[in-house]
């Protein structure tokens, strides 16, 4: 969209400003203040403090009854940046390693265009969400009445995709991203001297057996045509070479692409933890924390998004998301409330934009911003035509 393209440099500067001052989940005070200030300047009705540091900007044009929501996430990650960029993080141990700075600036670029052109008839709700990175920002906004206060007939979001060319998009109807559950298993036994294990109840041996047994869930309980991953990312137990500790802690992530499989994995995991613990004479406590649900793109809203994108960049630059990718996104909580579509925006390949997210060398590719903002502009104008 030429009107967006001619102003995009200003929003690249805003993106780099946000990048230099990252704020992790529920700490996005400066970022949300910047967003609220700009939206007010452009004529949006602004509501702040939703879900902690969330912001919603609403713009009504004409007498149309349709309502659309567009979401961008704002939080950074607790990662030390190693890009060496002139606008690199100024806060040690925090960086925008997932591109949420780019998502925020991209939606702001579209917001300015839509406020100036007002080439639609209906209600536009711009949702700037905090704490996407595992802290439940979307769920908290919903709990605090997001869709009661700002009803939407459809809700959309995008995320940058390293390894996909700039100007390209990826989407699919159905399961677009995986559920994500964080699981902590605490194995409790009785400590003792390493030279006299028969006088103790060793939680370390039980935990080690549990790690292997848990792998049988995917290989023996989940159908071969379904997708699930159980990864034990941490085992913590004891401090000394010759001391059997009282407890051991396993930390896991569980990913699935089917809510039924997600439930099945939880049931089997709890049974295996309990059974393995009892077989070693110890006990196990399972703490299951849902981080995100399966991201399910609604068929009608996805078809609409695909048509908008194909008309904008050409059918050959709009690809169908392959099956079995297990990244997660808490936009899923919003899609459980309102039908919508989650789209991937090409971030580039090779040295320019190809570094994977959640990496200390990652950076959002500013050249992708004009495509993302133009998508939002086209989507809103056609949805609220």
C-alpha cells in the first residue's frame, strides 16, 4: 500500500527504539505507554491496563455493525543480546529475540494509515497484548473482559517467520501451531549417604527411570498419525557426589496439535509418574501448567485472509503451512473465544532475517514491516467494506 510504504521509515525507527528498550512479560510499561500515546494522537479511543499492561485502541467509522480485532504482542525475552547492532538492547539480560518489537511497530504503521484514510465502515479493535512468552497475557486480557468490552466478529494476528522470504506469507486452516504445557514433576524420597543406598529411598534413580518411561507415551499411546512431543529440559537433584538427596525435580514441555491428544498425554503422564515413583518406593507430585492451547485457524476467516494476501502479493507468495510444526502461541486463547486466523510473515533468509527466534543473534527484519502493515490495512478495509 503506497500510503503505508511512504511512511514506513518512521515506524522502522519506532521498532528499533522499542528493540533498544526491551520489557519482558507484564513489565511493558514504557512500550504500552508509547502505543497508547500514538493511538490517542491518531484519534483512537484508548483503554490501557487490560491484562496488566495491555492496550486496546478502538476506532469506529460509519454505521457498520461488523467488528474486527487485530492483535500484536509487545513483550521481550530474558536473553542477553549478541547482535552488535547500533540499536541493540540497552538492558542486560533482556532482548526482543522473538520480533514482538516488529509486530508492535507493524500494527502501529497500519493503525496510522487506517486512522487517516478511514476507508472502512465498522469497528476496528487494535489489541496490543503483554506477556505472550509463556506468562499467559492473552488469557489474562480475556479474564479481564477483553471481548466483553471490545466485541469482535473475527480476530487476527501475525508472527514473523525466519527462513521465509520477505514479502511471503504462510497460513493454513485448522491447527496452525501447537499447544504448550509446562510440567514440573517433583520426586520425593529419603536422602542418605551415597555409600549406603539401601538405607535411603533414592529419588534420582526414580527420576531417571521416569525420563525414559515418559517417552513411551508418544511411541506407544499416541496414534502414529497424530503429533506430540514430550521433552525433559531439566533434571535438578542434589549438590554433592556422595549424598543421595531427598528430592529430584524434572521440568518438561509438552506439545500437541490436537486437544484430544493433549488430554491423553496429560492422563498418561500423571499415571506414569505415579507408577514409576511407587515402584521405587518414592512419591511424585505433578504440576501441569497450560501455557497455550492449539492455535486453530477458522476455515472461513483463513480463506478470507488467504484471498486478501493473494490479491496483495500474488498466489505464488502465499504458501500453505506444512504439518507438524510445534511452535506455540498464546493467541490460541483468543481464537477459542472468537474465530480468526494466525498468519506467518516472512522475515527473510540467510544473514538478513534468517536467524531463528529465541536466539541471542536474532533481529526482526525491518524490510518485512511494509508487507505486514499493508496486510493489516487491506484486511481491515475489505473485512469492514
